[in-house]
C-alpha cells in the first residue's frame, strides 16, 4: 500500500452550476436518496384561451362592441372574425375595418356605455 498514490476524488457538479471540492470536510454535500426526485415548477401556460372564448362569444351573439385604440379613437361595430394579430370589425354606417390587436387599448360592449351614462 505504501507504493500506491492516494486517489483524489474529482470535484462534482452542483445543481447551481458551481463546482465543489473536498477540502477536508468543511463543505458538506447533501445527498438525497435516489428514490426522491425534486420536481421543477411548471410555468403557467402562455395561452389561457380566455381571449378566444370572449371573441367567439361576441361573434356568435353579434354584440356591438366599442374598440378604443391607443390614440383614443373609438370604433363601434360587431366583430366578424379574428386571428392572432387582428380583428375584422363590421360597421353599419361606415366601411368595415381590419384592426391590428397591437393598436387596441381596450374594448367593451356598446350597451354598457349607455347603461353607465344613465346611472
């Protein structure tokens, strides 16, 4: 045994990305049993489908909507169709519009505007 050199263990990779070394037991490595697995948090879904449900509901009911744009302009009409980036709005006394969603500040039902004005 005297002729053999002592084997030095290689530093192990830690879960936070740093390397640990054995320096006389000053740092203790916490070892978990192999049967215990740590689950990572699952991030929330990117799409909740609430927006899609709302658009479908308004399209099916032919609800007159007021769409307020970022510059303050109000567009009143019914939503004919939608996709990821735009809404097609049918208006009674004006041409139909294709409105990009990135230009919409908010929207509400047109009958809600009259209800709040009478109260």
